[in-house]
C-alpha cells in the first residue's frame, strides 16, 4: 500500500504555535484519529516545530512502507522517510502538536 499525505489533518491540527516537540529527535509521529469517510486511521509525521512532512491514511500502519512496527503490543518503531531510516520510541518529552499528543519520537539511526 502506498503512503499518502494525510490531507484530513490539515491546518486545523497544526495551526497553533507550539514549543518544540521530541527534543533530540528528527521527527514525531501522531495518530490523528479515524477518518469517518474512509474508516481508516490517519498518521502524521511532523518535524520538531509540528510541521507535517509526511503521513499515511491506512487501516494498518504496519502495512505502510513509511513505518516499521514492533510485535504485539504493536507500536511504530521505525520511520522510513527521505531515503533515511529513523528509530522511533516513546519519550516523556514528546509533547503535543495543536493539542494532539505525539505518540513516538524518531531519530536517525545512521542507516
């Protein structure tokens, strides 16, 4: 399944100014919720200033080439973006974008 930009997230989620998210990381991933029209879940990849750089609308993020997932309990543990691989994990300082919690923070692992 090819990833698509999450258009339904739009400006509303990221319109407000926020403090930097995921200090020491390159990106954060947000589960932006279910799209009522498609029944699929939206995921936004954001930089440290909450600007969306990529995303996916999918019924299973683990099927997306953009992400890698852990075994159960499933969480996103990898981001594949811009020809680079990023290791992702939860962080107590992950923060919020427009009031929505950043689930995992991703840092380039050198690959």
